[in-house]
């Protein structure tokens, strides 16, 4: 709604005149209301899923491949951390307190909220053209030169220019598309594949992944990939200017930097 | 601007009213069709209810995956046991001949069964995976009498909604709704991989329902109570596990 409205001039005029002292541009909002709201709900859910996911892994920090696996079978790998269960051989002389009860409850509740939010975002992204306009890489940008520039600039700690900051470059677009259309669906799928009730109705959920333990291991690696994305994402936000970027995701508006006004 | 905001206000009000009454109707329907778990209160109630309701609608009659005999795990992992009670040790010394399973509550004929009584009924088996909430799993053949068979013998009242099952282990009990209680793969299980059910795995009698996680498959079952409400059992949230913060329904 807001995107559509703010394209029309009167609203812009109203905004800039009512807060005349604030350094705001007269462009349309950097992010639509829906993108902003779903972004922060997803961020909160992701934090909850991450913390509780770590707690659940602590109760069995061993990973397997195939259908079955337990402390009497050989793991694919084991995380070098202590466990909250006495019978897991960790090499540590102590057992951590059990946090699985609330962790599991919060994990699934946050997953529900994240998935419903994601659905809302996906449907509106299709309807408003957000995906085509803002996220799919433009054909002209799909060149090695453009890719390399987009990667090299932040590596030299170069701040994006004013013009660049109003949109996403090709590497950002490819990353967001990968996270939204590959990692998110995969982490949801591998999570659902762990439900004994759901796979009784839809066995392909788990057989396509090569078995229950494979699904759990993939769920873990996709989560690690999402954490890496989060770290780079936050690093890039800091590089581009934490206040203005975060502000844009909260208020929707991009405050221009002092040196440019 | 005033017009827009007034229209917005009215629309928002209408939407909120519609949404609110929609939710109320949904809640009534969910309650009526048994889609609300006993641990629906509190901050995690939303998640628990969404999971239970959606899986009840999607999986009411589905069967857990069964595996060929060749897939049976050579070394099934028996999880940690609490120290065995003196009563249990005494019964074990007698070869569990004195073990009784009593069935009471909303039944026509309260009854008490020995293990050999249970073994005299048609025996069923399935080769299914036991899945622990911690993440590990194994496949075994589980042998027993379907819980539905025993419930049929005692004659369950039509208003019954749950079966509460109690272990000989102190403070260990749980409950399932009738959809799970009457499910063909839900067993009173007394055998495993062609043998007696080992004590480490819950012998002489454990509940086995392969569409829920391991902790729902309680060991050392001595009592079943059929009921229409879980309110009067413990703190009213359906199981000792949910009193300790673990979900009541763990089809997950």
C-alpha cells in the first residue's frame, strides 16, 4: 500500500513538510511496510530458532547419515561440545542442564510464526512485483565484471554510494534470492522431515533426503549457512552505515548522510 | 487526510471484529473436533495448538513408515532408566507372572490383565523407527496387542476422549487422544525383535506409538484410565512430561 501511495507526489510533499528539519530524501520508501514488518518478525524468530536449536543440539551433538543413528552407531561427525545428556560420550567430565522442554516449544512456535510470516511475504512479493523489481538480478548485471566489483568494493571497506544504497547490487540480489528461495525452503523441509507424524502421511518428505538422520544433518548445515548469511548481512549493514540502514528497515525512509546534504 | 483516516479506522475496526469472531468460531470448532491439546495454555500454547490441530487434520489415519526386516538396527539403544523400584525387582524375580495391567475409567467393564492374558490376544508386530526428541533413532520390530483390541474388550464409553497410561516408575504417566489410542499401530508392546521386550526397553510392557516421539512410549505400563477430560489428572496438562515443560503432543 505504502509503496503505491508514496509514488504519488502529495504524500511525499506531506512527509517532507511536516518534518522539515529531518534530513530525508524525497524518494519513495526504501522498504515497504510489509517488507519491514516481516523482516523484523523473521529476525526475532530466527534468533529464537537459533538459540533453541543450539540447546536441542546440545542434547545430542552427534550427527549421522542415513535413516538411523544413536550413541551405539558411528557418527558422521560429533561437535566438540559438552552435552546435556549423561549417556552421550563427549569427553567432558560434566553434563549440562537439560533445556530441551522450553527450547523445543519455542523452536516450533517460532517456526510456525516464521513460516506464516514467510508465506505472507512470499505472496505479497509475487503480487507487488517486489521479487522481480528488487531481488531478481537484472540481466545486464549478470556479468563477471559486475559480480567482481560488487564483491571487491565491500572487501576494501568501501561504503556504497548514495545511488547504490537505494537498491541492491547483483551479489546482494543473488544472495537474497538464494536465502529466500533455497535456504529457507530447505530448512523448513528438513525440519518437517523430522516429524514422525507428518512423514507417516508424506513419507517422501524424508525418503527424498535419504533418511531421517540425513534430514537432521542437512537441517544443521542449512542452519549454519543461515547463520553465516546473518553475519555477512549484519557486517554489510554496519559497513553501509548501521544507523541509516537499520533506520530504513524500521521507518522505511533513507536518511541522507550529512556530507551529502 | 481526515477522510482517509476515518475510513481506515472503520475498516480496521470491522476487520478486527471479523477477525476476532472468526478466531472465536475457530476455537469453538477446534475444541469440538478435538484439535486443542491439554497444554494449550501459556506462551507456547499457540505453537502446541497449531502443531496438534494441523497434524490431526493431516495425519489422522496415516500409518508410520514400516521397514523391511533387514533394516532392523543391530544394536537398539535403550535410553537411560531410572533406578528400578523394589516392587519392580520383586515382580521381575517372579518372571512378571504377577504383573497386572488394570483398565478403568469410562469403560463398561473395568478389567485387569496379566502379561499372558495380553499375549493370548491376536498378536501384531510392526518394524518401525523409535525416534528420541534428542535426535537419535533406531529401527526395531515391536510386538504386542493393539491398544484398540484391549479397549474393545473393556467397552469404551462413546464420550471417551483420552486414554491415560501410568508407569510403575514413580511420577511417570502420559495420555493420548482416541485418534492415537485406536490407531492400528498403537500397541501395548511386550516383544521386540522376535523376543520378550527387554527390561531396558520397558519390558514386560510398554506403550508403543510410532507416530510420536520416544518419550510418549512409556515403559513399565501398569494402568490405563479412559476419560473424557484430562483436567483431573495431575496438573491437568495431560502428562508428567508436559508438567515438566515437554509438549504433550509430539508428532512434532
